C-alpha cells in the first residue's frame, strides 16, 4: 500500500487566521484528514526573529524560499511583531473543530517558536523544559494530550528527544530519512517513532515552496512531486496553511492526482499506530 501523510505546521497568526479556514475547507471537500502541528505560544522574539528574518531574506533565492511578506502578508507580520499573541488565544474553538472533523492536532514547539528554533543549542535542559512544559499543559488541557510533536524549524537535540520520551509522545517529525524509524537515545531505542517530512528540502523548506520560488507552473510542480514520490510506498506532504491557501487550485489538483495513483492518505497518528502494530 502506498501511504501519504499530510502535514501542516501552524507557525504564526497568518497560518492560524488566514490559512486554516481555506485549507481545511479544501481538505474536507476532498475527504482528506491531515495532521496540524500547532504552535500554542508566540511566534516572535525580537533578537531571534530579527536575526532569522534578515538571514532568510538574504538567502531566500539561494535557499529556494519565498519571502515572508509573500507568505504572511504585511498585516500579519505587523500583528506578529507588535502584538506577538499566543496563537492559542486567537481561535481556540477552531482546534476542537478540526479534531471533531477527523483531523489530528499535534504540538509544535513550546511557548516561543523563535527562541526554540534559533537558540536551541544554547538552552539547558531546564531552560528547554521551561519553554516546553507550559505549552504542553495548555495544549493538553484544551485538546487532550498530543500524540505527536514537531520542533520549530526541525531544531532538535538530545534534550528534545528526552522530553519526547518523558511525555510519552507516540511520534515526532524532526529527523531526516526516507521512511519512519525508531531513533536512539543514549544507545537505546526510543519508544516513539520519527516520521520524516520526506518531501521537504534538507533545510526544511516545503516542496511546493521550493518550486514556486523557481516560478514553476502548477502543472510542473505536480509532475515533479509525483516523480519524487513515485518509487516509494511512503511519503509526507509538508507545508504551511498560509502558503497553501494562496494556491488552492494547485493543492486540490495535487491531492486528486496523488489519489488517482493509488495512494492512501492517513494522519500521522493513524500511521504511527499501524507502524507500531507491525513491529
């Protein structure tokens, strides 16, 4: 069986407020259940985010990335920088609506996205726990304990793996590989599995963002993605709601063609459960 998982990371207010309504409407129309990794905390930290912003803008062309202004829009950027809201405060009922519709909601980072992504190597286990635990508690009290976890910007280390194990996550999605696997921690196999974002670049850029940055047509993008996953029986479609909401005809045609090729679409939690049954 060919299995495709659909992953969306909700990083900022543009993803939550602009992207989710349009993307979820499309997914529901296609009867596709996706996994949404929700940042319940803040998206911005002045030191971390400004350094990342200037680095990203300078490298946007060489790294096959699209400008933040294009993805988020000026209004969302201003809101993020000036108000810097905790995302869970913006549309709390929407998360439960996603779950009730059959989608999966998983945890994305801690209470500050930018600090985790940019300063992880400088954080002690205690400092990392202070970022993680409040977010975990907020998520769990609002939606129930999450089965899945993703680090901001795919930034993980030994401390992150220890937290994933300590809080009994079924899976995480931070490591690169061609197929899911059990990672090792202190030379022992972990209880959780890693489900890699197989279509992302080595820098964690979504496939369609890479192609759109090269001015590829919708037809060329779909053809390229189908070629990329053709020789495998497992793949993960990874993106952000704010980006896909700008290209709904592309996303709709892409998923239709993937299904026509015999792919079954599952949530990450569904796949993790099946994976562990077959061990």
